[in-house]
């Protein structure tokens, strides 16, 4: 068996065996198969697809490179398939914990135009996402929640594959997304997993049919690994909430936990928690401050300090010379415009600027006056601002006629 034959077999549209997939992942993990060969294999798999069975083998092979966490109690996890302005985990995790669930969350960094929970959390001064597994277990047991990134012990190879997909145009594939997410979730030891499957321009699944297909893969394959799987399909045609960009999103999540957040963010957080608990109770722990207290406990325990969160960036007010109703606020282009500002990566080794991003002042269906600010751009480089504005111009369209607001939630699987 060798790497080239496996790449060629997939390139030609054939089905790989369990042994071939195991070999490929194991040798990549041991650095005997190189990044460029993995990239070629990812592209072949992206174009030719992987069957559900191949995807199961891929998950098992990824899991074999690390540990699977064992817990003495039932653990729950929540994961989004990726969106723009999607800071839900920062709200949902403490919400679940304040309802008595034990939440052990393994998260990723930004992928393509989408943001990642780890990048967001790392914009909090001092916050550590790479704590030891012992510490992680201790925090989940004591506080009820913790969020960490993939570690050297837990699905280490997934982290490598993920960062290659990010820069090789191989993200939006149902089998690759399924294996990436489920391997992390299974390694984290969660018995119950709640998926927030995003659909729309800013999601990897652009239409509802594909989002339903991805949901069915996540549920079916998740169940085949003995997990209880819940899911919500939600809109990602415009960004979620108002803030897009790492620190800006953390600030908005905190406001939401203090009940001053955007309505859509709060509503979706409650719906997600509602797949495993009573929505009324979820609203109560938000209103009475328990969820915010949990968030604080988790941040403090992981070394973070939220006492003085303020983005260090200049602000540009974006407006247009038309009045009317906002018809389009394309989440993909807004995500790209924020990546251009420095909030995301183009190469694996890029460092990100936590301070930059966008704060929307209007959402789809809102009325905007000629010259009124539609959004604020937080920037630290004039050149990047220029490129970002070009994308923002493309992202927005205004209609003279009233525009119907889009549904936020399409389906719930509980
Ligand atoms: N989130 C992940 O963790 N992996 C993907 O491939 C997409 C979204």
C-alpha cells in the first residue's frame, strides 16, 4: 500500500477500503505522508465524494491517532457547521451548564470565511484554550463546562487536516465536514451532541436540500457511533447577531448573556438548548444571571480576564447613497470582508488580528436612510480596509419595496 495509489484510487472515483483509509491517516499523522499528498487526497475526496461507510472509516482512523475521553458522568456537546457572526457556543455552553448539564466542548479555529470559537476565545486576554486534558476534565466536573481546542492527545490529526482544508478549497464537502466534526465530538466523549447546521450564503451548505443532507449524515453517522444526536437547521444568509470578528463577537456574546444581546442570537440559543431542556428554564437561567455567572466562572478558570474588553482598532462608518429596505446582507461576503481585515487566515501560519471586524447597524428588512450608517468597520490597516469595503459593497443591496424578514430556524430534530 502506498500514498500515491490511494490518492489515484480516489481521484478516479473509486471507493477506498477501511485499511487504505487507516493507512493514509496513520502515515499522515506520522508525517510519512506529506501535507501536499494529504491536500491532493482531500481535493480528490472533495470532488469524488466519500460514501457514508468511507466517512465512518475516516472518523475511526482519525480517532485512532488520539485518545477518546472517558467521563464518569453524561457529557453533552454542541457544534455549529460554521457561519458568520456565529458566537452561539459562547452563549449556549454556559446556558447548558447553568441548567445542570456537563458540557465538554472541543472547538476549532476559523475555517475559510467563517469564524471559529477558539479564535474568538483567544481574543480574551489570558484565556487558554490549550489546557491539559486533566484540567479540562476537572473544569467540566467542577464548573459544568469548558471549551478547548484539539490537543496533541485528542484527534491531533484532525487539527492538521482542518488547517489544510482551510487553505486548499476543500471545506464545503458533506463527508469531510461530517468526519471533521464527529471525530472531534466523539473524541471529547460526549454522549449527546447538538448540531447547529447552518444554511445560506455564509454557510458551507448553500441550500436547504444540502443542509438537510448534511444533517442526516451527522445524525446517522453520529448514531452509528452510539451518540444521541439532536440538530437545528438555522439561517446563515445574513450574519447572526450584529458583530462579526473575534473580540467583537465575544463582547456581543457577553451582552447576550446579560440579556442585552441581539434578538436572533438569543432566540437561536434558546432553540438549541430547547432540543435537550425546557425552553422556559433556559430563558430563566438567562434572565436570572446564572448563565452569565457560569460563563465568568469558565473564563476565569481558563485564565481569561473580561474586565476590560475593548477592540483596539479604528472605526469606519459604511453608508450608501440610497434609501430603502435592506434586501441582502450576504453573509459569505461579510465573512470574507472580515477575513480580509485580518480576522481570519489565508495560510495555515497566518496570525489573526482579534480586534478587527464589522458591527452591523441594520439587518435584512430594516429601513435605511440615504447616508445612514449600515455597518461599522473596525480596522487596523488602510489597505485592508479598502479591500474589505469592496467586498462589503458587493454584499449589500437595498430595495425600494418592503423586504420580508427571513426565517431564523428551518427545522429542529430533537
Ligand atoms: N466545523 C468543523 O469543525 N469542521 C468542518 O469541517 C466544518 C465546520
